């Protein structure tokens, strides 16, 4: 997977996270930065933006020989990360091992970006684990999976977890 942060609007760094997995960082294509203040001078030249508004929503490799995956400078000793950063003017090439079937949330870890759509769901594997008993179904935000014989001390905690599940699911459906 290649993540980019170039074009108009590339002013923030993006911490990218995929639930249920770790990433292996294969390459970072850096831009040019001012050595005295650290500000971006020019984005990477490895990628060319092809959309007419320069948002870089469509792009291509500058060197067409890279189109088949023969991108030079890939790491031989891959660092394993649970989150990686895509700074302005940069692209990051990552891979992850697809060995955990399920629907996994991939998103920017900045909440404003996440809730504004910098998110997607990875549908991994042909067979998925069974849905937990009492888990809410689509369009049903009433969670009935609480055990009735829990102590009063744990009841507040259980309610908080129930609210969290409902909130996460509610936000999940809004984003999609």
C-alpha cells in the first residue's frame, strides 16, 4: 500500500493506524525541507499529481518503470509499526500480513480527519469469525448483551462499555 500526503492541503502529518494488524514500512519518499525551520520546501518528486486541481487525488509514479512494483530503495530490514506517520510532502510504502480475517478499520489517528472521512474498512478473508452473542446489528443501536447478574460495582463499568460500543458503532455508520 502507498500512502501519500502531497498536493494542495498537505499541511498536516497523518498518523495511520489499522486495527488488528501491524505495518512493515518498506520505504518513505521524502520531500525537501528547510534545514533551519523544518518546513516543507517541495514535496517528493517520485510521484506526479495528475488531477487538474492539484489535490493529488489521482497520481502516478514519476518513473514509469516503478508501475510494476519495482520501486528502488525498499528496506531490506523492515521496521514493524502499529502506527506510522505520513508527513507533508511524503509518501510511505507499507505492507501488512493479511492473516486476521474480519472487517478492520484503517484510519488517520487525528480524530478530526477520521470523522471527516480519512478512513476505510479493510474486508479481510473469505471466512469471518462469528458475531458475538448480543452484538448490535445494523441500524440497531440497542445493546442487549449485558449480563444481568453483575455486581453493582461493575454495573457502571458495564454501562460505560455498552455506551462506548454504541458510540463507536454510531460513528462508524456515519463515516461510511
